[in-house]
C-alpha cells in the first residue's frame, strides 16, 4: 500500500518537469526570434529610456514630428509642444476629421470633407481660413511658402478645384479640373515654378489617368497660372503619388513608375509588384515596394538618370517614413533605417516599440513618436 502512495507524487514531478521544459523551450524560441529580428542592427535602443515624454497610445496618435518638437492635432485644438511636452502655442479649431500634412518647418492642418484649414510654422499660426467647398487634400511646397488645397467644385460639370495660397493666406492661383477628371495628388517643383497634378477621368468605358502640368509665374500683379502640358498613357493604370526629384517628375501606379522624358510620359524599368510608398529626397527617389501582396517589403533608390542605385529587402510591416534635404528614414517592423541621398545606409537601429511617426531635427537626430510616447534618437 505504501508503494502505491508514491506513484501520484512521481507523476506530479514528471508533469512539473515537463511543464517547465515546455515553458523553457517557448521562452528560448521567443528570445531567438527576437534576436533574429534584431540581427545586424548597429544599435538596439529602448525608446522609453530616451529623451522626450511618455503618453498613452490614443494621445500619441494625435502627434506629429514638427520643428524641434511635436504638433498635437485634435478636433478642437492645434498645439505646438516641446520635446518635454510643454505647450509653446495653440489655437482653437472646429474640425470633424482633422488631417495634418507637414514638412520639417511648415504644417497644414485641414478638415477632411470639411470647410477650413490652418497653416502654421514653429513660430506660430500663419493663417486659418474657410473654404467654399469640401476639402479633399492639401499639398505643401518644399519651402512651405505655398500650399495647394484640393476641394470639390461647385461647377456641376467639374470634378474638383485646386486653390493655391501663399503663406500669408492670399489665394494666388485657382483652376478647375473638368475634362481631365478627379484630382488625386499634386506636387510643387522645388523652385515653385511648376505645379503637377494627377487626375482620373471616369467618364469613358475605361478610366483615363492624366498628369496636368501648370506653370506658376510671378508678376507685378501677383502670380499667374497657365497650362503647361497634359500627359497620359494607353494602359489602364491609375496615377497616384507624384513627386519631383531634382528637375525630374515621377508618378506612380500600383506597380509601375512613370517619368517625363523628351516631353513624353514613359515607364521606368520593370514592374515593381506592389508600390507601397514613395519619397523624394533632393534629386533621388526612395520607393518601398513588394513583389506581391503580403510579401516582404523592399526598397529601391532611383537616381537622377532613372537608374536604381540601391535595392534591398527591408522588412514586413511599414510603419513610418521621414525625410529632409539630405536624409531618408524608414521605420519597418521594429527597425529604423537611415539613408543618405546617395542611397547608402548610414544607420540601422532596432527599437522596442512600434513607431507611429518620425521626423528629423537635424541630420543626426530623429524625433520618434511611438505607441508609448515621444522620444529622440541620435545616430
């Protein structure tokens, strides 16, 4: 009888040992998986240990890297905060669906499908003004001295209007998109002498994409806008983003890159599978793409001659990008890559939180807005 009493304890010990073994194997698997994810990184950074301030995820979603701090955008208020979270200035608004587009030192906050927008710099509010029709998008020039607002049109035969303002709030140019269809995306040339607009005409049996080019000329009476050129393609592609890299204009469909050469629109290189994001840095273009849906993202860097000077796999989940005149930063998975304008990787950083947005303070410092707060990284 005594012998039988020992059997349950043995089983208990065996069970406990087995459980500990399973837990240990799972733990080791997770550790190795994390190490694989960080393998090759130049730095491994714990964001909460960096300078800045912590905040809840819901608040972090309202923040944008701006100037040497962050912009907080809500339905009733726009505020500029330092990296310590202290308010520098603010203004009240009444936006149902506020959106923010910004360069390093200029931001336009607009009410998507609403009727007002605000332009500001780190020094303060430049102006805030209403519109007659619903706002669909906003585009800033590199210097921030011009902003284009795309709205619906009150003309029943038109598909949208484009209004160009200077940074004092004066509307200096205006044109309506009729035959070329719905405005989709726009860009100013670096010297602000041209404005390019991608549109889509859906009237015919097959949708027709266009690039419309406008020349902007300053005169004693103000700025005049004139048609410069219209470009299209026989394919059924839809043009999305449009960017200037140096003096070269690029536009992108879901899987192709187009550029203008000898006053004609031509495709550049091979198809790219699925193009997910494009950014121009001075005279080069960074293209994040995948060979197919839900496949690994890659990055291609294209120079002024249209040649790919760098190409590499980078990761799965694209989080955020940032750029200035000399640098491009890409947050993908838990890694941040920083490239110079020649397409060389100058920093490879692993972080321990999901990145929501980023911005450059200088060429060697990034503002990181993560799920846990606002922090800075030196590299």
